[in-house]
């Protein structure tokens, strides 16, 4: 069994206005306790999987702000993972970083621990938009992070960019993209801003202090951004993901293809043998439960019907689409029996979907309408 591993590092120095991921304010003491608990959790997960039954292919360290970590503690944990799990070839190991927390020394040390894919959370090059998002880095921080990654010989790294921000014009996004492609990163994730309930940004919108772009404008921004990146040598392989050839994120592809993965750390999710689990989204509960030798799991009791819907929705996000044979082998149903056949036929006739003997996928134009099409298609 091929396996991905995700670690949620739950600490930040401050909380961004748009983010609703679970995080706590960083302190050395709480981080040290977190790593003690993580060591216990890693052993419990390794024991539950069993020796020889799975091989790790990817590791993704997200957060939070993983680049705040104590590198001695992190290095010991990585060594533990290498000891307790079997690996398949050279694993892809991604590590999220805020540009202001990147240094040459940090990148060197991470490289020595086996990190081979840093991910820089740039979000924008516009100072006004960075301030709106409560991002603390300067444009110079982004330049230095990318320069150092190249200088150290990282042959794969990613950058994240947001669009659809309050007050963002087409010209502002175009300037961001121009700036980004000049840096020539191997991988770009282009995310539309999602207004999450309870965040400071959502409060400002609810109070009428700022407004979000309408759906038509968002669609136009996304299409223009795609064309901009395509002209610059990037291939869209998933709705939000663009890469130079051979630099697709293997870890995220595992999510979209329905591969098994385990999540460690507070709020992390797992998907193993067709079942979903989530860790408690509270570090105190996380620590206390693991101190008793138990995993802090919340089990998702949904079954095959939900898994089939997920497989359709996730598969349609990729340009490759849904593999018919894999779907039938996994669930015992033909794909066409799990979608609205009349809607599928209409979408095929209008050119928004394509189908062959192996795959059913959204067309080039269909990917720009993925949310609407998915709602019409799934049972």
C-alpha cells in the first residue's frame, strides 16, 4: 500500500486575517510538549499500520508555520519516521514556509534533514493586499527565499498565490503573476480566497467594511490567470495547481486520486482503508490523550456512498479525470451508475466534459465551471 503522511505543525507567531486552520501562538514550551506527543503518536500510527504493509511515498509538513520549528526537535522526529516506516524510493518531502521566516541557514538545515520541496506562502506581491491578509513578509523576503532555494540546488519547490481578494483588480493580479513567473518557480498553487466563518476578514465583509469580487469577475480573473501561466510554460494539472513538466506535487495528487494517507498533529486528517479519521483540534486534548497511550481520533462514520461522491468530486479536479476501471474496482459500481446520466450526457454534448475508455474528465472549458458542474453531476 502506497501511503502519504501529513504533519500539522499547529503554531504561528500571529494569526492571519483569512485563515481558519487550527493554530496556537508559538512558544518553545508548548512546541516541546507537542513534539513529545508527536513522538508517541508516530509510534502508535506505525504500530497500527504494521511493518511491511505500507510504504511512505510522500511527506507534507503544513500548518501553522512549520518554519518556526525547533530544528533539533524536528530532525529527531524525521529520524523517527525513517526508523518506523518503510520508504518507496526517494520520497517527496514538502515543507511550508512563510517568506519572512526563511533564511539561508534554515534552508541548508532542512535540506540536511531530507526536505526536498519547500513551499513558500507568497500570497501576493502587493503591499496593500499583504496588509489586508495580515501577512508579515516583505517582497524582498520572497525574493531572498526563492533565490536561496535555487542557489542551494532545490530542484523542486512551490509557491502559493491568492486571487479574488477584496479590492484586487485584474491589473493587480496580472502584476502578481508577472512578478511570479519572473522568479520561475517549478510549481505554483493559485488559490481563490475563501471567506471562512469567524475569521477577521469575514467579520469585515459582514460589517460592509470591504467587499469581495462577484462570481463573474472571479471567473474572469481565474481564466486570465490560467492563460497567463500557460503562456509562461506552466501546465494546469489540477484546478488550483500549475507546474513545469515533472514538478507536480505527488502528495496532493495522492489526495485527489484517493490514495491512503495518515495525518499527525492536532486537527490532522487521515484516510486509510476507505475510512476517514480526524485528530482532535485542540492541542491540550491531543497531548492528554496521547499521554494515556491513546490516539486522539474522531472517526468519520460515513460509508461507501460518501466515499464514491468524494472520489468523483476529487477526481474531477484533475485534468486527467476519473479512472473508470479504478472506480469500479474500488467500489463495485460503474462510474456512470453513480452520476446523473442525463446531466453527464448534456455535459458531453456541450463539450464541458470528455470521456474515453479509461477516463471521464472535465474539458478545458469545463474546469473553469467545476463547482457548478459537480453540483449538477453527483447524485
